C-alpha cells in the first residue's frame, strides 16, 4: 500500500527493510541514469526499468523506476532506490 502511494506521488524512496524508515530523495528524474533491465506488462501500459550508476564497473546504487503509458507517451510514476547511501 505504501509503495503504491509513493508511486502515485512520483517520489523517489528507499526500502524500510534495511532496519530504518523509508527515506525520500524528492521527485524522480525525467530519465534513469543507467538501464540494465526493461520490464513491460503484456498490454504495454506499464513498464519498469532496473539499473543504477556504476563507478569503475562496480554498482554503487540499484533502483527501479515505474512508468505508465498515456495518450501523450510514457510518464514516470516513481523510483525505488535500493542500497542507497
């Protein structure tokens, strides 16, 4: 339920299962920095990208961005950041 509320608000957030509260970083960027995986639903209405920035080949952060396709194109709904420091 919390994930859906944050996605609807277009917020960037981190996981609470790491022992602390969910953290917020503000609005989502227009595009993710690095995309390694693209997932789409069968009707191509929703999509998710997975990936994150790397430093000399080492993954520094990993996240997922959620999109919805509308009449004017794709709209970024939210980004979830995992292992963000």
